[in-house]
């Protein structure tokens, strides 16, 4: 079961079938995917991504949450911890934290608020604060969120033919 996390303005919860349209709208938006994969997702790709999340929770006991505004229920984005078995060097040796927000949620501090809630849960769940994140070097907004959350850039590496930055925390 996916735990529900709440902050002052946000609720982080498990995905449901009814979340797909908002999820696809976000992943189909080139402003979101410019720094994550480089191209908008098809419906099929967005569906496969959404199906991965319950699999993480069921098999690993952690995963990604859907992020929504607590007062309105409006879709904000998603984020959490994953083990995606990425083929990169060096291999990731700690739970990987990630987040993506819909453009309508940008500039409101939601990413930092959600990332902090995830980290509080993660530290309690994993019993440590050692996490990693990979971020496109041109994604300055996510780099700021990561640094605010205590992540430090450790190296530049390659992933799927592009340059990515590896950040570590703890």
C-alpha cells in the first residue's frame, strides 16, 4: 500500500486509473520532457511509466507518488524513489529520487515542498539519508531543488547518449 503524505499545500498519494489523463498531459508536454528523455511521451509510454509505479511499491516497498494540491485535488506532478536498473556508469548505489511537475505548478515552490516530504518519508523508511538523483545539466530549476534538499553534484556522466549530472545526498 502506498502511504499518503501531506504537507501544508500538497498531498502525495498512490496513482489511480483516473489519474492517467493528467499524467499523460504532463508527460506529453515538451516543456516537461525537454530535460527528461528529450521528447514528449506517447500515450503508450506514459501508460507504461504509470504502471511502473505500483510495481515499485509492490516489489520494493517504495516508489513514486502522484502529487496534488491538497485543497483542490488539482494534479501537480509526481515524484518519489525508484530503482530503475539504469545502465550507466557508475551504477547508482542508493535509492534514486526523482520528480516532475506539470508546467501549471512551476514557480510555486511545490517541487521543494514535495521533495522535502519524500525525503522525510525516505529517511524513516530506509533508515538513512543516502539518496541519489540524476539531472540534465540544463535543468537549472531541478538542480536548485536538489541543492536546496541537500544534494551535492558529484560527477558528470553519460546516460542514454546524453550528458547527465549525478547528485548525492547523505
